[in-house]
């Protein structure tokens, strides 16, 4: 199986800026990784990406209440959901 780093790169190569589900997921992965790096938890993110791929799922996040301004994606709040692409 590929490493989390390799999987991340594979998804980035699929970006086509079309706004499709796959394109949006690749963008989300970039955002999640950036936040994980700022938290010093990139390896945790990569392991979660490996797990998602193994289980044929995708990474998402727990949505906060609408009245909460949300500008940080904590690695602890990342979840696996069924793929939507």
C-alpha cells in the first residue's frame, strides 16, 4: 500500500479546478494537511489518509455549530466518511 505522502500527492495530481467532488476533496486534503503541519501533526494526518484509503473512505471534519466562526481544522476533529466521488 502507498504511504500517506504518496496518496496525498496522487490526489493533488487529480486537481483540475472544476469544482467536482474529487477536485474539492483534493483541495480539502491540502487544507487539512496545512493545518496538521501547523499543529505538528502531519504524520497523524498521513496515517489517517492511509486508513481512509484502506477502508475506501475519505477524510472529512466535524462541522461546528453555524454560529461558530471556524478557521482551524484540528487533526482530532478529522473523521472518515463514505466516499462521495
